[in-house]
């Protein structure tokens, strides 16, 4: 199995949490055509005779996913799942996919990625057809199916996409740009990236000929090439339509900046003025992966304020991993409240985990209400170790009423797990927590309702 499809991104986790969570009761029933198609396919596969090698392997290994998950060691479970799914016969994948609903969410996500990744290498059209029977979860499993298919047979994956483009409308909506609008990739981007690993020229020609999302797919090819040859990627991007080069240039710059910042900087400086700043920002982000202190110094040389704001959060995050106090001092020295505010969700979880008192000191020292609110709220969301009193001290630094109510509720919900009588008294007497939230917290429903049970929230 291609290891590139083991963890295709956050979209699958979210999708399985929402889609698989509703279970079969929330998914449409299979119609007769789907059932007939699968049975016919199974019948055809059965004509080839039993998979004797696979049967022998299964006898030696685990006999079910439940058996695999009953054993200790997550890495050994992953290997066992790979072995188990690799030994399935073509007509056995569908029945195993139906069993995924019986697994707890965290086990279900991993098993689904591995199962559909392998199924797509054996019979991609069958795997894709099955996603139509999965309700909402199907839309989030398709990226795994498509990526696994394209990793071994990009030509036919591309043909299927062209003939069934409506099936991937949601995926295409979520894709686009560096990393995608919602953190995912469009179908064309997935195919193009996998194809580029095998034949960049053919992948680029295919991407250029797409009627929709062509620029994103070409950018995906360029990004893949840039990982090993940024100069070649730059040449490819230079042949793209002028309006489509921006994201491609940024992707190249980030990869190049991580490999050789001096070369990336010289290349970015030679770009047209309207594309220079974004490319330089991306190059500095790449540099920050290996040399955050040097990247922080490069930030101070930037004259494009918008491009500078884009780079600061990534630099700050990498700086914080290496030098907590140094990152705080550097970020405080930046005379741009928006850049500091945007950096909070990246650095505050790191600061809070390593030195909560220093993190609180940073928050209290902020003069910008927006920066202070963002820093304090992120601290509360991220912190898992400081006392309730310390957390409430941070909550009091928040000036925005809505944010203050949310963060107070978070502290109270955690407190309920530790000391229910004290937390209940605090909730009842709190002027900050809205009455409807008070009722939910005290009754154990959580801040936004629900009892934490039911399908999709556990088992």
C-alpha cells in the first residue's frame, strides 16, 4: 500500500466524525442498482477462484479488526491493519467497510484510511461506488480513494474524474491555494500531485487542459516538483498564465526557502513587484522550518507589511519550539498588532505547555485589546495544566464579552470534572456565564448541549 495515503489530512477526520458519526441510521439505504452492481462485481471476482495466498496469510495473522484493536501497541496495530487489509480478497472489502460503524471514532478513522487506501489499489471503482452508500461520510472518504488510485494509476483516476466531476464538487470547493481554502485539496490537485511524482510533464499537460480548477492543479504539479527541484518548478510556473502564477510561486518559494534561502531570496527578488512580497514571505516561512532565528531577522527587513503579516505566525511558531523566551521577546518587538494577534493561535499553546506563568505574563503585558483577547482566549483553550484560579485570572484579562463568556464556560466545564460542588457554586454565581449555558453545564450537557454520548461521540 502507498504510504502517502495513510493520513490524507484533517478533512477525513472531520468527515468521519460527522458522517460516520450518524451511523447507518443517518445514511441513505442502498438502492437495488447499487446492490446488484456490487453483487455482480463480487460474482465476477469469485470466478477467478479463491485467493489461496491471502487465505494462508490471514490464518497466520489477525482474523478481524476487533482482534487487532484488542492488542497493545498502536504502531503494531497499524502494521496489523495493513497486513489484514492487504490480504483481503476483492469481494471482502465491502463487508469490512460496513463493519467500520462498530468501531469507536478514533479507531474508525485510522481503519477507514487504511481500508479504503488498500481497496482503491485493488478495485478503485468499487471503492468509489461504496462511498455513495456512506451518507455524508462518503464525501470525506473520496479523497483517500482518489489519492490511492492516482498514486498507482493516475491516467485512469484522471479519466474517472473527468467523467464524474459532479461527484467531487464538494472536494473541489474545499480545495485551492496553498493547502486549500479549508485545509484540503481539490480532486484535480490530488491527481496532479500524485501524477507529478511519476511523470511531471504528463501531469502538467493534463492539469493545463482541465476546464475547471486548472490553475490549482498546475500549482499542485509545480509544488510537487519544487520538493526536489525548485529551479525546474520555477521554470514550469513561468510558463503558466500570469494570473495563475501567484500560488505556484509561493509554493516554490516555501520549498526553496527551506532548502537554500539565499537562492530562493534571489529568485523572489527577481519576480514582478506584485508577486515579490508574497514569494518572499513564503521563502521566509520555509527558512523558519530549519532556522527560525535567522527567519525572524529576515522579517525585520521586509517592507511589504501585508506579506510580513503572513509570515510572522509561522516564524513565531517555529521560534517558540526552539526558544520560548526568545520568541516572546521577538514577537513583542514587532510593531504590528494584527501580526501578533494572528500569531497567538500558533504560539500560545506552546508557551502555555512549557511555561504557563511566562505565557500569562505576556498576555498581561499586551496593550492592544485585540492581541490580549486573542492571546487570553487561546491560552484558555490550549491550557491543560494550570489551576482554575490561574485560568480565571486570564479570563479576567479579556475585554470582549462574548469571548469572556465562552472562556469562562470552558474553565467551568473543566472544573466540573475536578470538583463538581465548587464548580456548581461558581457557575450559579457567575455574572459572565449566560443562564442557558449555566443550565447545560450543571446538568452535564456541556457548553453547547449534548450529553457527550450517542453515535459519533464515542462508540
